C-alpha cells in the first residue's frame, strides 16, 4: 500500500546523468512487484495478464531484472537490493506455516507439469499461494547469477534501504512508495527506469515520467516537524501497519500534527470529529517503534558487484524456463558490456 504523502512532498525532477556514480539501495519487493505487474495487450502469453513461459510460470520479473540492472549499469549506477524478512503481525495476516504451504503447492505444480496438465499448472503458478514466494525466490536467484548483492532484512526492505542511506553505504533508496522516508531515508529516487512512460492502472493509457528525487531533511524543514512527527502523520493517513483515520488525508494530517504536536494530542482534541478507535496507546507506541527503531542488518561485509555467471543465467532462463536462448544470449552480451564499463568507471573514480 505505502504511505500516501505524495501531495505534501517537495519532489524534484532530475536527469539520469545526475545519478551517475551513485550507489543505490533498491526496495526489492517494490521493484519486483512493478515488474510482475507488467502486462501486454496481446493474449500471446496463454491468455494471461502475466508474461508466462511454456511451463506457465511468470517470467516478467526475470526479464525485468535483466533489463533494469543493465539499465543501471549503463548509467553508471550500482544497485544493492533489499528484501523483506519476517512480516510484522500488523502488516498482513499470513498463515502460520507459509513456507510449508508453498512447498506443498509447488509439488502440486510439478505434478501438473509432469502430467501435461498445463491449465492446472497455470492456475497454480498464478495463484496467491505460489506466485509471490516463487517470484521473490527466483528474483534472488537471478540477482545472484547477475552478480548483484542483496540483503535479506530481518524485518522490512524499506527500513533496510533507509538504514543503508543513513549510514552512507549508499546514496539513495530506489522505490516508488514513500515508506522509506518515514523510516528515515535521507534521499529517495523514483521512476528510475529506462521507460519514459508508465501504464495507468486498469487502463491502456500511459503517462510520461521522469526520474525524481526527494530529500527528507528538505521536507521536514519545510513542514517544520521532525521524523517522530512524520511517523505520526503517516499513522493518521494510514500505513502498512494500520488503517488511516477516515476523513484525514496528508494535508489535514500535517496541519493537525503542526498544531497539536503529536498523534495523542490530535486524538484528545479531535475525538468528537473522527473515529480514532483503531489508534490506541499500545498500538501507537508499537508502530512508532517499527518506523523509528526498525530491525535491520547493521553488520555486513563490503558489497561486491561480480561478473555475471553466464552459464547459470542461460541454464536458468533457457533450460528451466524454456526461453529463447538467442534472445537471452544477446541480452547477456549487452549486460556484460555495460557491467565492464560501469566497473571500470567506479575503479577509475576511486
């Protein structure tokens, strides 16, 4: 979902050359989801809105990562991907043994393929029990073969990205959502992709986009608040960990926090006008802790961007996913060329 604070943010459009030489922390689930949702007008992918291979598994995230990272390298940008760890109970309801559920349904998919029941295989592969876990697992595998470092956070990917920015390991967080700012990321980059257009939800219309940057300190200074108060604004609007207060949007939430100072004071002074029953003392304190003192990996070795494992990529994409070997090979050649140029650029700069 993400925190809906766009309407009150100062966002600066930039040119791609402004990011040359940057190291960025990529919100893995956010980017992978955007790649997963990439769809086609044509029904040439087995009448599915997803891009599927012959085994009826989704492949848009694999092609997408190959193209996206190739684009980063071509612009002299080094990415570090961050992924979610344990899901907080407030974030969403999950089964007690989700991995066990996935292993069970994965076996059902395998049996469907062995029995040439591709309709059932597609139903399983695009179902909620299989799709997301398999996509994330495959994305991590693909990143490893491409030589890209990634971090598995003990909690959320956004908080890990923010921590890497705050400790100056990277320069920016790359994400379309604004949660990383509430976690304290000092800088965020949006629309960092080769495409200059984005599909509008639930339509075949597209809108022009340009990369943009958001500076946390600039916005906090403009609003005359601190990070603690930004977290309170987020809670009033709604976060992944709580529903927002009906009737309160970002502008009103900002006005209330500036006037009353904290969410407790807002509740005390405005209780007759809004329903604050979903925000009580314990829950407010726990959500503040999630954003202000998140669980992150703080000790890690130096990150390395390795030469891509060409044979592994070909095996994964062409044998496992039955994709066109010539097309994959041509894209790997472009990828390795841009990797070498980017690697040379950073070595010469250092």
